[in-house]
């Protein structure tokens, strides 16, 4: 039987008493936004124990209070979330039972969204993003990007917060922006390392892409975690699984034309198809459907933005599933790939994890999954 535990840290210090007081923990990780957390503590107002209600750490504050939620499986520590408290809710029920204190928060992307800035940037998107991420104390994991902005002619102007600006650059550059964490006991005690990623996800190979800079995604790892449905031997580890597909997603751009600012000539290009390699033996079936992203900039910029939009649209198969750490003997996170088996020849195969909601209480650690893929069947 797996050894499953959880732990809460406040301002990067493990707190065993607070961990013992936690009645419910929920963490949502997603590829489309910040990781959020919710921790509920039962409060005994009949016994006049106001310790939790009066704990100044458990409320939004300046400076920020940082909350870390960790899960430990068979001695291995996983950081589910690390962020700041954004909301506090207290419910006091007549008679006492049912009273609780609840804190909610987000990862430190929220700190990037507090100050609006006006700035002009030059260089590639990677050159621009790296110092922004370092400003907030993140370890930067930034992929090379092909478009370069020239300080003498085509600077990139920022008029929004750093978070909005970085998110915008990620969308233009066919990459994703997210934060994850690792934890260890160092010389100074409990330490959390925050890594801010600005790169393609799923990861890509070193092969050059159609624009000479970005590369083609590779297939899933050789041994991803397995969600077993109808195993026939009583070893299924999934409580539910639903899958749907959309055959009307855009599949190409048609011609793209831009007037070159230096020569006045018309540059023509095209984005004929998504460049994401299918997570399966065949691409999911879609009708031919063209769409173009309306934007300013050069033909190369227009092609890259259109390519990013087509790649996002190529994930036409969506699924939901529920499992638990005990059943899977593993802990899943957004941006990972899992294998589904027992779902038939079309529905079995590799899926990319779009989001994971961890629901933890004294009896269980459940994981509700949103999955997606751009292919059908198992990879050959």
C-alpha cells in the first residue's frame, strides 16, 4: 500500500500544527492560467479556540504570505502549489460545529500582475522575457524564439502588466508560460525553487520547425503514467472517464500577405497545417477549415501567430477522468502526458494533461483530470 501524506508550509517553513488542522485542501493546476489553492480549517468556536482565526499569517497581507502545499508519496516530495494568499473567508455556524476558516490563493504570477508598465523592448521574445522573470526571483527556463525586434525600427512596446505582456508574447510565439516548483531540505532548512517556463508544452525535439526556430513536438515519453479503464483483472485505477471530439476545428490558414516595410513589396506566406505531431497513430478527423489571425507585423510574425493558433486548435479530442493517488500510485500534474488503456482502439493512447484538480482530505487524495490529444489510437 502506498505511503501518502501531505504537508503545509507558511513562508517556506513547514508547519505541522497547521497541517494537522487542515480539513480540506484543493489545488488546481492548469496549462491556461495560474495554479490556485484552497485550504479549509475547521474552527472550534464552542471551545473558544480562536487561534486560527487570529493567526495573522492566514490572511492577505503586505508583505505577501506564501503558502506551500506538498504531497509526499513513498518518501518522494511533490510541490502541488506555492503562492500567496489572495482571499480569506470565515464561516461561523450557530452552536459551533461546521465553522471554518478558508484561505485561497494563486501562484506568484499574481505578483507579476500588480503594476502596469510602459516600456519598449528589443531582441527576441526569449531575450525580452528572461530578465522580466528574473525580476521576480524565478529560475527562468526559456526556449529560443525566431522573431527579433529591432530597437531602430520594430521595437515591441509594453503598456500592460508584466504578466499580461508575457502571456501575450507566449501566445504570439507558439509557447506556453507557467510556473512549477521543487522542494528540498537545504542548509538553510526547507527550500522551494520556483521555475518559470516559457517554452512549448508538450516538449519538442531539436528538429527545426517551419520557421527555422521553433521545433516539432515529439511523442509522449516511453513510459508515461497509465490510466487503466476496463483491465478485466480488477486492476482498473480510474473512477470515471469521458471523451469527446470536435471535427470543425481550423486546419489551415490559406494565403497570408503583408507589405514589407523596408521594400514596399508584398510578402506572401501560408500556414498549411498544424505542426503538432499526433499523440496517436493517426490525426483526429477534421473537415478542411481555414482561419487566419488578423494582426499587424511582418509576414513572418503573421505566420508564427497563425501557426500558434492552428496548433492550439489541433487539440480536438477532450477528455475528463478521475483517479486517486492511492489507485494510481502516482501524483499527476498539468503539462504531463499520461497513457489511457482499456478505452477501445480509438480512445486508448497518450493524452496531454490540460488540468489537474487535487482534492485532499483525511481519507483520500483524489485527482480530477482534464485531458486533450490531437490524435486517435495508440502510437505505433
